[in-house]
């Protein structure tokens, strides 16, 4: 792409839906840092998209922090930031400790497992629901709708399933507040309406489950297949945190996203970007831009896995996502240290879709063990 097009690549994010993909790090940072010329509101663009386009739940206009600009964005962003600021990272660790061992005990005697469906997904989802204050019955409904959203199921079905479940959660928190993210949202001075609450919660679920889950899975693949993390000449393998930092740079859980829509035709790097047509940042490509990539990824706060600019991942959420992934992985490897891929790495199957970098399953084998004593 770079050889043929330079920093800006003409693509389709769905058949018949044109966009521009940014593959240069500096160009991406400039675009993400210029919301006046590159707003995130897709309202005008989506009128041109054929009805029934399966990716719309991931990109359509919503009254929330990721799909608005200006005053509305400021209001929604403040409510999200303040709600997330109350996250107790010590509680995250204890939640993982309590939940991980029962999940491992369910398969540890088998000597094989699908780590996605049997461990990582239920664990990541359970911890997030606890932080959010979402009971299991509502959480199960949201999980089904969220998976459908990332996989491109039709818009009406996804929005109906998600909206009904999150409206029930909003009503629950208004009636029975707690010490959780959803309660802090409903009680925020922004005075979010029920509809606004639903759309903030859509964003939180989309960002709080799928990306951390993919980060866990992608990091485990690296740690199981790269000798730096299994052995070394000094018998001191590199740490889980080092693997996470590397994955955030080289194989981020959201490969392409951070979409903006120029207000008018805009000249960037010698290319005219059409007005109101999606400009998609390829975090995977930008992070490995040859002009930037040195092959050193430890403490790489520059990587775009969390985006940049006014619509970047909120500061309180970043340590949560990294700590969650680290604890989920460390718990597993402490219990089953001899875990290995059950198939060749090239035979792993990736879910379709233009945005996420997500496995369909993560099959592993190990020496039968356990059961382990619960915390």
C-alpha cells in the first residue's frame, strides 16, 4: 500500500462504501489532532450508505463521545471520563483472581481448551460487568448483541437487542444506584437522558470487552510462539507486560478504526480527501510505519492502539485495559505453565471484519492438571 499510494490509501470498508486508509503515523496523528477539519460525526456521510450495510452499528451516528463533535462531544466525554475515573484497579485484580480459577477448573483436567470461549471471553466480560454494575442476565443479552455488532450482523437487529438490554440497565441504576461506572454515569451532572445513557453504554461495552479480549488472545499467541517469552539464554523469559506492549504496537486489537469525516475536500500529503467520506486510521499500519518503527516496543506510549487526540481512549481506561489483560494472562500461565497452541500458528482463523483483529478461537493443549483451590 505504501509503495503504491504513500500515506493515504483508497479502500472500501464494505463493498461499494469508499474510504481512505491512513498508513503513515505522522499523518494519522495530524488528522486525529485536528477535529475542526476532521470531525468524528458521520451524520452526513451515512445518508449516502446503502441501507442494510452490516458495518453500520460500528460506524453510524450516535449521541455518544465517539460519534459527536463540539459541545456535544465535550459533554459526553466529560461524563465518560468522570465515570471511569472511579475505577479501582486493586478491585480489578481481585475480580480476576476470584473468577479465573473456577473457569480453569472447568477444563484443566481435559488437557485441551479453547481459551477464547472457555477462559478469556467469560473472564474479561465478567470483570467488565462487575466494574460497570451490570447484572449477569442483562450482561448476557449485551454480550450477544455486542458480538453481532463486531461481526457485521444487520443494524436493526443489533440496535434493538443492545438498546433494550442497556435501557433495562439504565433503569436499574436509576432505581438502585451502586458504586459502579453505570451509576456514576446516571448521576453525572451532564444529566444524561435514557437514550443518551444507552449510547454511552454501547460505547463502553464495545470498548471494554472486545479490544481487551483481543489483546489477551493476541498476546497469548505471541507468548506461546516466540522463544523470547518461553526461554532465553539467561533462562529469564520476557514479561507479560513486555508482550502486551509489543502486541499493542505490532498487532493491536483494533487494527483499523478512529474514523473521521472531513467537513470539506481537504488536501493532505498531496491527496484530496473527499468531503464527508470516511478517513480510517490503520493503527496496525501506523504503529509499524518504517519511518517510526525501531523494533523496540517496551514503554511505547506513542503507539496508536488507544488512538490520539480528542477522541482517544480516556486516560482512566488505559491502565484498566492493560492491567486486565496482564492479570488474565498471568493467572492462566501460573496455573497452566506448559500451555501450547494446539494448531500451527498459520492455521489460526481470524474473524472477518474491517476493524478488529480477532481470532475465532484459540485452541491450546497442556498437561492435565488441577483442580485448583479457589481464592
